[in-house]
DNA sequence: GCGACAG
DNA sequence: ATCTTGTCGC
């Protein structure tokens, strides 16, 4: 585990945060397919908060993409560096996530985060931002459609429908379990949308949410508990 | 202007 | 995100 501090150059308010997104948005790479599903490593990242104690805990859990066995875990604890503002989630989550990723000994491979990448008001969500800062292939798998619209995909696992910002497909509503609410997949960095969906299906043999997310979620909550006590 | 709004 | 246990069902 590591203790992190908010970077000195981190934006202090919403206006600065918007300027950062504007400056970095052009660095997103969208024309690489990304690693093939089921091979190499896949890393899930997630964050938990204790706003009262001003604490944030992040976890990074590395899985073998073929077996979905846990290969390595890392956590980091820090101070909350930004309020929750829809569209600016990255500034709240990334400092601690980056600290957790830094303390991994293995390369993360593909990174899966909670939330969005291209499906974002300025096409630069959490997953895009993490990708640009690390250079790693990143995808976003969210539990809610945010402000976007979609038609219900077919009832069977694997069915999908475009996630739309007006006419533009910014992601996909993907059914990972028969008859269960879809998840919302979008591209972060260096992965195509088709491949991001294939990865998401490879990571959901049993539950609605990816194994990466499930592991990271429980680990960051645990780290937060231990940090409070 | 008001409401909605990833985590 | 977070407040929060057991319980019904496949």
C-alpha cells in the first residue's frame, strides 16, 4: 500500500479542471485495437470515499486475463482532492488510482475502470484521462447511462445497443447477463469499442460487472476501513 | 431558469 | 459514492 498526496499541479477548481480536459483531450488514441481478450493481464481500478474523514482509498487488482485469477493487488490512501462534479470525476479519483497503479510490480496490461471514457460531455471521461496520463490501454465500464440515451439491447448476454449522444455513438449498452440491466461500455485509450465490449464479456462469466471491478471494489472498501481504524 | 447527472 | 441484514430465488 502507498500513501499519496495530491499532485501540486492538480486543478484547484472546476474552471481549471475544464482547461486540463481541453488540453489533454487531443492526446487520446482511438485507432489502436488494443490487446486481444483472454490473454495477458487485465487490471481493475476502483475508489471508495469517506467524505467525513476526507479520506479516499483506491485499489488496483491485476488478473490473469485467461483464468481471471488474481495475480497482484495494490492499494493507496489519500485525501479527497476534488468534489464530485458530473463530468469531472477524474479529478476526484485519479490521484489515488495513479498511486495504486504505481505500486504494482507487474505491468497492468489493459486497465478497466468504473465510469466512462468517450461517453462524456467533452469526450474525455475518467478512462480517457487515465489512459492519456499512463499511456496504457484503458476502457470504462459504467453501471449507469449518465446523460446518454440507448434502446434496450436484446435480453441475452452479449446483446448490445449504441449508447448515444445525439447521433453519435459514444459507447455501448452491453448485456452481460441474460435479462439483467446492461452495463455501459466506452473506450478510454488505445482500445476500440468492439474490443472493449469483447473484453467486458470475457470478464463477466458469472456476474453483471467485470471481475476486475468486483475485486477492485471490495479491495478499496477494505483499504478504506483499515485507513479509518 | 430548472432539473439531471459516471462515482 | 454512501446510509444498510437478511432473505427469496435460480
